[in-house]
C-alpha cells in the first residue's frame, strides 16, 4: 500500500481527481486500515483489501456518492472482520443475492385471484414506493373482485363496479381504479394466458370512462410574487426552504421531501434523486438560488455527510406531509398544492422557449419520440444553462413591481 494516506470524508472524496495520464488511482483511508477509494475516469468506488485464507481479495463496497464515506467505512469494518474469519465478502454477497432471488420467486403467488395477481405485478414491476402507495389505495376500491378468479370477471361486473365507484367516490377515483384493474388483468394474461380478452374494454366500448378536467394548476405570473411573500410566514426553515427548492427545480414533492445530503454535491452544484416515480435516477444541476439555499442549510446542520436535508422527528426522519404548509398558502393563493410548483416550473420553461426534450429531462418525464428516447443524452452540464434561465425567470416574476 502507498505510505501516504488521508482521512476520507465526503468532502475529501468529492475533491479527489484522477491524475493526468492515469487510468485509475487508489486512495487509502488514514483511519481504517484496508479501506480505500478507487478514483476512475467516471466513478469513485469504495473498497476493502485484505487476505482470506492467504489469498489477497479486494471486494467493492459501493460507488460514491450513492454510498457516503461514513457508511462505507462502517461497511468496511464488517467486511474486514468477515475476511479475518476466512469469509470472502464477495462470495457471501453473491450467496445472499441468490438467496434473496430464490425467496422472491417463492413469494410470488401463482394463484389466479385478482389479489394474488395484483401483488405479483407490484413485485415484478418494482414500482416506486409512492406509486405502490397510490395503487394500494385504488385497489381497495376493487374489493368485490379481490378473491375473484381473473378469468371470471365479466364485462357487466366491471361496468357495474365502475359506476358504483363513480357514485360513491367520484369520477377520478373510478377511472384510476378501473385503469388499475385493467393493468392487473393484463399482467394476469402475461402470466397465465387468461383472461383472453380484458373485460375492462367495456368502458371504452360504451364510452363509460369519466371525462377528467385537469386538476393541476400552475401559479399565474402575478401569483409568484404572492406565493413568495407567504414563505417567510410558514414557520421554521423546512417549509420555506422546501417550497423554494420545489419552485426552482421542478422536483416532485416526494423527491424534495426525501432528499438526502449524500445525494447533494455542493462543489459540483448537483443533486441526485436515486429513485424517482418513473424508476430512473435523476441528476440535476443546481441553479445558484438553490445552491445558496442548500449551502446555508448544510452549514446550519453542522456540515452533515449524510442524512435528510429536511429532517424531522417522524418515523422516516424527514418531512412526509405538507398539508399544514399548503393550508397557509391557500389563504393567499386559493387551491394551491405543492404540485403547482412543478407545473409552474414547466410553464416557465415553456415561456422561455426551452426545447421540450430538455424540459422532459429536467422534470424526469418519460421521453417521447425516437430521438428523445434513443439519441438525446444530455450531460448534467448541458442542462445547467436552461435550469439557471428558468430560475432567473422565476426570480424576475417574484421581483416584478406591483401593477
């Protein structure tokens, strides 16, 4: 091992660069022998090195910043202890992974009831926690079908239940529940080959789908100033900073609430959302307004290397709900919800004439069209200029003089 070592921290690892002419270089931790980080051209990977039954092994721990330095060091201690006992951590992890896959396969219920098919669909497709929560709520509305065999649900039964949900819960709930029923039955057909024909098609045949008016609104240009004037009165730093973050980045509410320090890089001015609604990780450049906000919070919370950016004493450790905050905003901006800020961000981008593919990438919407799906691969730096333009445009709306 090289004689020179440094104490690895998130801040130091962020600063480490690959020397010119090198393919990769290993940096060793001064605090934990055998623990280091390999700096490559595109990644920084934590690892440990030691001997197992006389043979040198160097299993990986994980990539930075997906795993923070403190967590990696703790994991290194465990792995090194395993190696002293003659256990190769790589072999152990491989066996554990195989066992998990085996257990997962065993848990998949091959029963052809709607409930079993629904649970199978959730496991196979691996939706985000937010999506699963919404699906489980909507699935409750399908209670009369829960124990029904998937090929015994008739078109008339589908139509009757749909109209019942319309009368008892409203048109939006009926559409969501019937769409979920259709998706579950399509999943059943993929597994069992049944039902041959999806009975939910009856809603299309008789035009029973409920017409939906857009429920999500955006702040009008003159409402940005009103909204911003309400933020200082929300109480505490979480609410004010959360809404400010959402306004300038267009993040989904759940993505902002669960933001972790290990996914914020103030030096490169980026943030990463590992798990998003569409299942694809999202890395965004930070506009100066957000970088300033997060830098202030980072200092306020004693420069944390990991943990929630918006901590609370809840079970999750971070903000989970904003209805109390939103209620205060509604007094000045009727009907307001946090999702308005995402829509407002997109509306501002459109007003600036920013290309739709860029807007979709900034907001992590599914790409539409051949070019967007297969050929448009922007770097984070290429998104920085449009992101900053949007933030500056919003600032202009906030600071515009009263009419």
